[in-house]
């Protein structure tokens, strides 16, 4: 048996090809230290493709932390927490479950790629699917199969699946009356969820336990929200200037800008505050364990040497335009100065007569700089806005290189529930491929975020500085305003190992030019305002 440790996917295939008489079973791979297990799908694509590549063992199963209870509360400790001089720090914290066996989000991704039932479909044939039984000795008579049809994230129909006569190692084509039972709206997004559960209890799981699931996107969305092509019918807005201040009033919403600082300071509806800190261009994330891997060559080391955690923002120019009675545009040109190079940013705030705020951002990253941790905007809202709902991947966190088990759908929960307590605190809680999101209080006031077309989203009660500096969970202070991160891109997690910078190149954010846009709709009634059409304007200010 060829049982290398932590080879790349290409090397694993090379070992297979060069040794035609020997199976390949990796004794260790996908190092599960902290927020990890990115890229694992590539290993399993190869394992399923090549019969003699027979599998691999993740290091490790469980975080080997020890529970400590003291004046800080209950938390897990690791190397160095006992006063010893020689130790490996948190290198023993590398499992897919926590010491108390709480599953890490990465474990759901692992389950997805190891499941023994796979579904294939095509967008041009929404009624026909292929079910593959990857079991070696068992047919599928022990499971129940059903599927759900989602329209823009909402489940609108359910169907039972015929899983008869699917022998071990075989495929079967099945029919599901998707388009034949209803007409699909050409502007809406449709996906089909396939769920396979145990018909009877076993020694290891209860009846109804889901053993496999898949999602097939049969029609990408082209119009997530209604659109207003002409803004001339919108109400007129009002502007007031006083020194460096500019207040724009639109549909009973007041947007307060400081033109000298080049920032939106506050948004108010009927004197209620909806913003606790300005919208800021942001590239920083709290480094993961994999980001830290590689000593001086690590991503985190390069970021710190470049000063990514402490960029100096300089406003270069501020320009205010009022092209008509229904629109005001404030264009801010900024320079974010690092130790090694600059990031030039142009942020255009467009306030429309209906009260919508369009954010358009252009970022030019100096080619001498290292890859970015992320790229987007961050801001804070009052703590009362602590309930999140989104249409995107979920319900658990997902990243560009670890999102196969996070299906598209509509999910909701408190902001606090989005935090995952990795024993050494680090980047967590991101949602990928988000189409829209709402963040609300108990009276359903808050903010609606529309993607143009999609974005990454994370929300937390702690600050970015807090999670960056914390070394143990008790140091994470979830007691302040809600931090909202709306990111155009966020670097992948990696995980081929944790001691080299091995995040795959397609999941890196390389220096260059980027352009992204969002729509923020502040509201005192999300249910009423969510379905209202969105005015689309020339956000490029050209």
C-alpha cells in the first residue's frame, strides 16, 4: 500500500499512475486544525475516479484540548497553558469535532464527500437525474429518498424517489416531475434538494437519520428582486449642507455624511439610529491556523509584514453630485497605506429617493503586495439588530473551497448562533453565495442587503480586533454592537496541511483591480419593504 502523508492531489494521482500494482490509501491528509478542510473535495473527486486510490485518513478526529474552569469560566486549554517551556501550542487542536464532540462545520463537508449516494443532474433536463449507489455490498432498499424543489430558496414542492433496483456500485436514471408539474419562472432560481434517510433504526443511528444529501441547481436566478428601470418616478430627496456635514433625507430616512472624513456616519429613521460605526473598506480577517502555517512564509506572516491589520486610511478627494432630484452621489477616493504598498479605493454612495443606498466599490491593489485575506466592506449596527436571515449557502459556515455541503436555501438565526467557538479563536461564520440578507430587531426593523449579484456575509457581536487578538474562547467578548462584514471575496481555508501556505491558487485573492456593488435598504419594517422593487442606476459614476 502507498500510504504517504499529506501529498497534493496531483502527487496522489502520480503515485497511483507510477505504481499500477499497488493501492493508494493516504495515512494522513486534510489536516483539520481550526477552521480547515478546504479543498477536500478534490481528493475525493480523484478517489472516486481512480479505483486503486481507495481512501484517506483525516488527521484528526477530535480536538485534544483539556477543559479548564477558573475565574474566566469554562474553556479548553492547550500547549503552553500549564507554564511549560517546551510545547507545540495548539497543534493538538486539530480535530473535526471539539473535545465535547461538538461537530466542526468542516465535518459536514467531510460527510458530504464520504456519503455513499450521489445524485447527478443537468440544467437542460430538470426532470431527469442519475442516482449512484457507491456502496460495495448493499443496495438502497434500506433508505427512503425524497426531493424538494426550491424556488428562490423557498420549498414549493416535494417528491418521493423510486430507489428500487439500484444495486451496489450501480447507477439508475430516475424521473422527477419538476417542470412537467409546473411552469418554471424564467427569472427565478430553482434548485432541487435530494435527501436520503434510514428507513429503520440501526445500532449506530435512529430511524430517519440522513445518510446522504445532494443539491442540483437547475436554473440560476436572473432577477432576485424586482427592478425599477426609471428613477424619475421616485420621490424627491432633500440635501442639507453645514460645514463638512451633509444630510440626505429620502423617504423619511436620514443619511448623515462627514465629507471631511469621507464617511457615512449614521442612518436614522424617525430619529432611530441604524448605524453604530461607518462603512469601511476592509481586507483583514482573524488568521486561521492554516493561515499561520509556514512560519515566515505563512500567509499571516506576510499579511502582518505588509501591515494589513493596521492600514492607514487617507482620503484623497470627496465629490458630491446631484444629477437629478431623485439621486445624490458621494464619491470618496481613498488610499489605504500599508508597509509595502498602497490600496487605492473608490467608494460611491448613491442615495435614491426611495431611501435605498447603493454602494459601489473599486479597489486597486498594488502588485507588490501579498494576497489579501478578504475584500469587502465592514460596519457596525446597534446591538438590538441581532437576528439574521439570508438566502445563500447554509445553515453552517462555508468558504469558497469548502461549501459543497452548505446548500443554497433560506436560513435564519441569531447573530450569536453564527459564531463557531474554535478553541483558538479565528476567522469563522462566513456565508458564501448570498443573494440577500436581512438583519433585524424584535420589531422587524433593520437593514436589507441585496447582492449585485452575490456576496459573502458574516455577522458577529465581537470586534475584528477582539477575535484577532484572542487566544482562548473566554477572551472573545460578545457584548457589543453587531459587526457586519459584506465581502466581495474571502480567501479559501486550505487544509492540505497546516504547516505550509497551501491554500489552492484559485481561492487566493491576488493583487489587482476589483469592482463590486451592494444595495442597503434600511427599514422600520422588513416585511413591508423587502418586496419593493429596487431602482438600478449607473453605479459606476461614468
